[in-house]
C-alpha cells in the first residue's frame, strides 16, 4: 500500500466509556462459571486533528468494567499527541511500547486487565487505520504485502515457533488464488455456528424452541453449555442432539468448570452424544492439562477447543505446540488486538491447527468476522473444519452490525472494524448514567453502583 | 488450634492506600525490562468491630498502582460485614468466592491486576488472623494441624498433581522433628542471598563497593541483572565473579529479556562464569520455553529459576511438572496470598523442586521469610540448596522489619505478617498527597500525576 499522508493525523483525543447491557435479566450468556453476566464493554473513541475517528472496545461481563476504563486512561499517554501514520508505519514498536511500560508491566505483563485495556485502544487504532484507507478491516489486511502485514507484529517470545521470515513465506505461499478467495467471500460469506440454543440458564422448553429456530435458519452446528451437574448436562445435550438430529454437529462448552481428571471422566460419559469438541474443559492457563485431556479424548473423536481466555500469544504458542488445542478460538478483545492475533493465526497455520474464533460478547462477532475473512483470503486459504461463533445479541447497537444469513457471515463492506456504537446506545447504556440504567436503578431492577466502584 | 471466638470479629472497614517510593532516582531495582521502577504498593487495612486490625499489601512498580487500588475497592464487598472467624474457618470457600466473582473473573481470571488486588486483601486477612492468634504468621502456620492448614487451599485445577489427601500426607510425614526445626530457626534463622550488588543501572565502581560490603556482611550468594547487552553483561558478571571469588555463588537474572533460543545462546556464553541459575530467561508465561531452556543448560550445570511473575498455582503447577523450573521463586503478593502459595510449596515438595522465594520489592522480604520458615519447619524439612532473596531497601518503613544478620534472616517474633507501615511512612509517601511527593512535585523532581491517572 502507498505510504499514508501524515497531514492532520495527529491524535488529539482519546475518550473511554463504560457501557453495560442488562443481559443477566434473561440468563443470556450464562454458563458454568459466569452465572449472571451483564454483557458490557469499555468503549474507546480516538480522534485525529483532521476529525478522523476510530472506535474500539474490549468486552467485559459487567462489574470491573470501571477498572478497564481507568487502565485505558492510564495508557492514554502512549497515544495522545502521536501521529497515527507514524504508529501504523512502525506498529510493532508502538505495540511493544504500550504493552511494556517499564512500570506498568509489573501488573500484567500482557495479561488480564492491562491487556484488555490495550486491546480496546489498539482496536480503535485499527478501526481508524481502516477508515483512513476507506476499507473494511479485512480488506485492509488482505491488501497488505506480506512484509507490511508482518511488520505490525512483535515476534518476541514466539521465534521458537515462527520467525518473521517464515511468516512472510507462509503468506507468500498463499498469494496465488487470493483474488478468487476474496470474490468467494464476497459472494458466499463464511460459515457460522450458534451458541444460542444452550445457555446454562435456559429452560428445556426454550432450548427446544431455539433448536428449531436455528435449524430453520440453516444452522448445522450447535453449542451447549455444560459443567455444573452431569445428569442435567446429559439431559440437555441429549435433548439438543434429538432436536437437531445425527446429521448436525453438537459442540459442548464447560467454561473452565473442571480439574483435569474430572474433565476427562465427565466428557467420556457424554461421548455417546458425539460432540465435535469440548470447549474450555479446565483452567484457561493449563496448557499441559489441555494436552492431557486432548490425548485422553482423541480415541472418542472429541477435540479440545479453547482460547477466549487465553492470555496472550505466548500462551497460544504453547497450546498450539503441545497438542492441547485442536480448535484455536482467538478472541478479538482479550489479547493485544489485530497485531497479536495475526501472530496467533500464523502460528496456527504453521502448526496446522484450525482457527474457529470466539464471539458472542459485545462487538466480538463484528470484529472476528474480519479476521477470519482475512485468514481465508490470505493465510490458510481454506474454510475446512472452520466456523465463526455466532450469538444473536446486541448487534442492533452497532452502526455496521455483522449480518448472518443462511448460517453464514456476509462480507463486511463498510470501512473500519465494525464496532462503532449508535449514538442512542451510549445515551441509554452508558454506565451508570445512561437513561436505561437510571430507569432500572429507579425501578429497583438493579442496585445503583457502590461509590467504591466509581472511577470518578 | 481451638476454634476462634467470633465475638467482635465482624469486619467493619477496609481501607486502601496508594503508597510509592521514589526508587527510580537511584536506579535501585532497575533491570533489563524495568528500567525506572518506583517501588510502590497498594496497602490495605482491615478493621474488625472490636478494633483488631490486619495490614496487607501488594507490591507494584509505580504507575498503575491506582488501578490496583480501584480493584481492591471493587472487591471490598466480599469482605465488609463478614465475620473474620467465619472466613478463617472455611478459608478455601472464601478464596474461591473472591477470586471467582461471576462477572469480574472475565477480566482475570486469577492473574494480573485482579489477582494482585486479591493478594493485598488476603495478605491483610492472614495478618489479622495471626494477630488474633497472637503469633507471627509462620508460627500460626506451623501450629496448624495438617488438615486445618490444607483447608485454606482451593485445590481446583491442581488435583492432577496433588490432592488434598496427598497434601495432608506430605505434611504428616514431616511432623516428627518439627519442634527441633522450629528451635533451629529461632536460634539460627534462614540463609539469604543478595541482589543488591548488580542492579542494571549501577556503575562498575558501585558494583565493586557493594560486592565487598556484602562479602563483609557474610553473604555467599550474589545475583546480577543481565539481558540488555552481552558484552556489558560479560564484563559486569566477570567483575562480580572476580570480586566474590570462585568459592562463592553467582546467579544471573534476565527479567524476561529474551526469546527462547536467544536465551540459550546468551547464557551458554556466560557459562564460563559458573552461574548457579539463570532467572526469568524469557516470558514468565512460557512453560514449554523454560523447559527447553532448562534442558539445553543442564549440561552446563546451570538451572532455571522463575516465579516472581508466575500468574497463579496453575502456571506454577506446569513449571513444576515440565522440568521448566529448577528453583521455584514464589512471590508473596502476585498470586492469591498464603492460601495459594501453600499449594505451590506442596506441589514443589511433591515434585522435589527447591523453593527460593522472590523478594526485594516493598514488604516482600517481610512476608516471604514467614513462608520459608514454615516450609522448613513443616513441609520440606530442609534448607539444602534453598535461600531467601534479600534486598536492603525500604525496611525502615515497617513496624516489624525483617532482620538479616550474617546473611541469615532471623526468625520473626512479633504477631502478624510483618507488613504494617509506620504512620510517618503513610504521611510522607502516600501518592500523590504525601508530604514527600508534594515536595518532589514542587521541586520538579517528578511531574505531578496526570488527572487521567487519579482514582478520585
């Protein structure tokens, strides 16, 4: 791509808002460990001197969003006053700087609160870049030369699996056919699966209704939450298997409920229901545990999926190296944004592991579609065994919501990374001062926040 | 121990303060990645109805401490109004609750900011417990029955390495001789090593002076920071080796500077200087990387040490399982306090890995001495190949500072966990309103904090 014109691209403002949705009222998003999430986000707006804007967010589950907001404020100084063109020209150095502040890295490093905050800021910068180039993010990535794309990645700590040179080679190897694959994506989109049928808090009747709804919508892959009570799991999974039939695919998700041996025993007993994968069987930090579980479940034809709480590229590297992950579930807002996610895709391609992005939380479907579209066009060149998670919640709040038709994500067409909120959403759901929250406090639906939790 | 009397033990207050020391002015604490730390902490005071108090802290490096403070406030609700006796009676359940809030665990879980905040609160609770029992913390632990001690630990995610039953057995196996070992500790203390001679920012002349100072103080083990520039490392390590002689022990510490292969090559070239261990050669999250490095350096007689940034017991478990860690450097304020640290000691004992605690940061020497004393008395029963890190900084701020004489930590005698600050320290170093900080802002030594970084 031609070099960016720096004129007017000095970043003069970075705003951050705490935005929460009362999803716990309907048990939407409930699972073994997250029993009452209020799907939320820290929402960043970056503005340049010439009025260009970038919008980025990190997903949260309600309480604690104020901590991410404060952390984003503490990281502002890395962005304000910088010229966006300079950031994009040497993006890996900027990434290293913002993730490795000599004092703040102690409270990370590159994990948890700090990394979620970094993700929101960098997501806004990638959105800004795509808007400046007047392209949806996936096309910005697809149009980059391999060297250019790889220049955004910090390879520290992953060179034992893939070097910069190898990364360029992997991308070059897929240059032929790229235009045809872009056309295919524009014409056909990308397959999705649904998690909507089996949230932990849903009644059997609702599960049945939803199975038929999503079958009618053309879905072939259905995910169900498990992990609290075995008999309950068996009953609910059997019901879903009956509703969808044996020609469709069932996945199960324990959201970290088990210790290693418990996971193996529990899932073996669910094996007759033929799940494709068990997702998050144990601690998201337990690489060796996942490898043990993967090995034990291989004879049953059940793979292990994980990644939504995988802290960074170093953890992904080990899951990929160890055989602990047969389905790599990158998340778009937990690790260090596109820069770091690209490195995970590249390691997965080298080690031949399928990437099936995690989505469902606020803005995640909107973001991961761009990444997976890029992967098909530029890196893996295949959709085989790959799907993007889809949950039909909160899309109505976005200017450019993802569109899923016939169980396929349609190609995003509007410039950017698709996570700009509609103005009405901020007015209603900004926490705690949005009009909907004020109404719910007044009506006693939620208690107002404790003073201790307020940033200011 | 007899059951606690609940009377008056309802917790009615939890205060938290941001306390920072301007250590960057003298390069004290500087290393490859932390070039200008201001040693700091979030400092918690818990008060019961009858006026009992517990003091706990988590160490930080300056910027970002305000984030920990806000997080501690968000976690207050787990503590306020609870009876402390009820917490201690079923400590593992309390631990699970505060580390796994259904909404806040998303921004962890059990790592980084959230876990550092939890550590400060739990450290204060352990201090409170020891004060109520009128014992220094190590004696509180030593006097517990194995079943009682183990009841404070959450075994989720580690039962593939050690179960509760096995933990009890390991403790029972060392019951005989415990009283003699307690007496030995009271009479002789526990060996220490010094990190004071080789901070990255120190001049050659200062390094020489300090080597001789610590030799004269009786130290036999000396640690030097490495990892920025090889020639510089070789020169500095050779100098220290010359100053201390071949009968003393040299350790080196890279503070995560390298990728895996780079670590191996760099340390091999320092092998002629006979370091005992290389500490933090690469990312603190890279279990498999550490295992690769350990294997490559074994023929050179160099072990791998790590742990100060190890996120939780699940990460420690893997380092211990994989052979990636020959020296287990538990930290007293990064993982979930004594409850979780005990589980790491127990896994290390089972897998026969030596524990050499990390210390040096604010209050860390004060805390880890208690843990290592307990380990010698009750669990490992040996000091062989084990030492406690010692850095002679900021001890003057504590009511009950650690005392190191003849390169040995002396047994703590005052009830509690030894991390209560003197009142004058809070008056001077509370950030940003303490009198020393106000003076330094006025004199232009440090800029005043940006409004964005203030909690309120």
